[in-house]
C-alpha cells in the first residue's frame, strides 16, 4: 500500500501534501474537516461518507473531492475490506483551487472518470519513490488532476441555479475582491438585498458552509499564501492585509483552521 507524504517546503503553485493507493481504509471522523482539498476514491469494497447531513455511497471507481474544513466522517459498509486511493493538495496558490472549481465544496466522481484518476494517482505516486523529488513536475501533475474535474463538467451545475447566480455569486465576487477590507456578513447580505440568515442558508445549500465560514476560510488561505511567499512580512501585517483588524483574533482563527499558529505554519512549510 504505497502512501507518501510531502517532506519538502511548499514553494510550488500546487503540490501534493499526500498521495496513495491500495490503502486499507479505517473509519474516520473529522468534525472540523481536513485542512486541505482532498480526494478519496474506492478501489475495492464499498464506503459511505457523511458530509454535513448528506450521505454518499462510494462503489468501486467512485470518489469524492472535498473542500477544506468541511466536517465529515466515513466508514466501510461492505463485508470485504474497503480499499481506497487518495490525494490531498496544498501549494502557494491553494486558495485558487476553489475558484477553479466555481467554489463547489463537494464533487462526486463517477466510475468512468474515477478509472482515469486512479491510473494517474498510481503513476504520480511512483514518482515519490525516486529522490530527490522533482517538485516542479509534481506541481504540473497536481494542476493536471484539477483539470480533470473541470473538464468533467462539474463546474457548470451552479450556472443553472437561479438563486446562486442572483445572490451567492455576487457575494463571492465581493469577497474575492475586498477580503482585505473589514467586510461583515451584514454588509454582504445588504449588497444583494437579503437577510444575513438567508444568505448563509444559500451558502450552505450551494457551497456547504455558512457565508461567515467561507469568508474566514478565504482570508485564512490568503494568509497562508503571504506567509509562504513573502518571508519579510510580519504576522501583524499579514493579519491586516487579509481583513483581520485584531492580530490576536487572526492568530486564534488561523490556529483553529490550520492547527498551527501563523509562525509555526511558516516555519514548517518553508
């Protein structure tokens, strides 16, 4: 069961934080989700995943691509052992992955695409056997995998949703443009003439998280980019640049999301 974890600094736009296949999958519970985008696919047996009240069954060849910090749990529901392949993603442009996928939080992969992804995962995992790693080539491989999701047509579904186009999409664009400002959910909801409560319900429906959770996650990912790409910036300056007026609050929110303080994150990742 070849499993590999990143042991190099994050200096490429996209990079595998981990990758593996033929893994005997144990039950897993992550109430606060995983800190990176990750993909899980059944190779053998049948698995069941619960994500924020929704249940997915993964038969052989089927998989799920899940956004960061989305609470979930999974387990085998077959008599035979549940074997999986997987990968998790990081990189200096990690925060752009959501935009590449039109901010969809959960993508279900059917068997036809799953077979292609499995071949790619096995091929890419083989590269980790040869040291030193060619991180530039691996970064290209990461981007290639992301393109499979985009080319699979998953990003077109929300274009058909009238409520998404009318209310959620303008707010997403506002967050992307002005995340460094002191935005509030009240201000964002007023922009599209609805209540904060209704805005968050729409976000949960279409994106799997509240509007506040999305805004915070977007800011934290931008902070990660600055921590890794500009070593001269102090934590206080990064907090200001990503919309946090209080440095202590920023550090607390960052640690809650990433499991590390900003300084610890910077030290571990390069």
